[in-house]
C-alpha cells in the first residue's frame, strides 16, 4: 500500500467551496493539495483518469466534488473512490445537495452517497447544502440590468453562505473521526423568496433590483442556449420547480452544531458582497 501522510486533497480547489475549504484547512495548519483543471496545485480532470492518481497520491482525506453541470457521472466517481481507497485515503467528505437523501437511487448525486455508505475502508461525511447565496453574486442569479430572472415564483429557500458550507466541510476533514458517517444540510437562518433577496441586494446597492419570474421552459431553453449542457438544464428545471412549489430548503441548526457559530444572514452576506453588484452586470 502507498505510504500516506495527513495530506488533504481538495477537488474543485478553485471553485466556490473548494477555494474556501482549502483556505480554512490551511489556516488550521493542515497540509492541503488543491486539484482542478486549471489553477490548482495539481491538474485534475474527471474526463482524464490519468490525472486522478497523481492528485490522490499521498492523501488520506478528500473533499469530493462530483463533475459540475452534469447529471451522469456515477462510473467516474466510483472508479475514483476505488483508486483513492487503494491509495490510502481513509476519509471522504462529499458535497451533495439539499434533499438528495430523498431522491431515487438512480439519481447520480444520491447514487454516489449510497456508494460511500457501502462496504469500504473509507469513512465519510455527506454535506447537502441549500442554494448558495453566492449564486446571486457569482453565477446564474446575478442581477442583469437590476433584474434577477429565474422561474421560482413566490417560493422560498434558506439560501446559505458558501463560507458557512466551507466551515462545515473543513470541520469534517480536520476531525474525520468526530464526523464519521455524519450527514449535514447547511442552510441559512431565514427562508427568503428571490424577490425578498432582490430587495436586500437593492437595499445595500441603492438600486431597484427586482425579481422577474419567467416561463420555466423558456428560461431553461435560454440557459441551454447560453452554453449550459442539456442534461443540466433539466436539473435546473427541477430545482427551480422545487422552490416554486414551496418545497425549498428550510433552516436548521447544522452549521451552528458543527462550527459553534450561527449561519450568516442574507443581509450580512449582501453587505459583505456589495462590491459584486457595483455597476451593470454582464450575464
């Protein structure tokens, strides 16, 4: 068996949560290796298995982020987990999604959860966050011409700060034994509609930010036309419909239970992030 250290491999190490997880672990004095297609300590590409062995070599803990913007990836992730186990990894913290524990086993995110729960020498922690607050400042919920266009109607969601997600993930990786088998669902402290979130953003920017609801099929067609894969367009349709129907995430105490600190409110996030909404935003 390969000799291992206490190195922590952070997949998606340049992404929303990965970069924050790596920073927190480094702040704790733990050795971290970031892996990404571009900009990480090592190159990692889910579609290039030749990059996987080098990434996992010498690591004993892994932050596992599955391929993004895809819904079919179980064989790739399963093969990676087998490789990681053989290489000496002993703990995996997996970023899933809120409510996936109720999904059918053929749904990829759930299938990976079940794989981790199966017979293995690996211990695991599963993190299922609500929608990220950073979606409003970094990705598809960013205001364009002071409008947030998304088909969520008047449904609410307990949007969660990616910093809080990273704090939970870092805790599980810093103390694997203390979180072995744990399942956490990080959420924000309040249920907000997109209209209410837009009002908060407007309040910190001094601009009339508003939510524009739209026909869901038309919206999905638009995001696919902008370059989102068709299969992920189907996922976005399901996610927005979940919120619109009133089945969005609901606040819980998981963040405070794990970190000892309360979750960040959307107002505090907006104040901290106001510079992201300065001027007109490009799509």
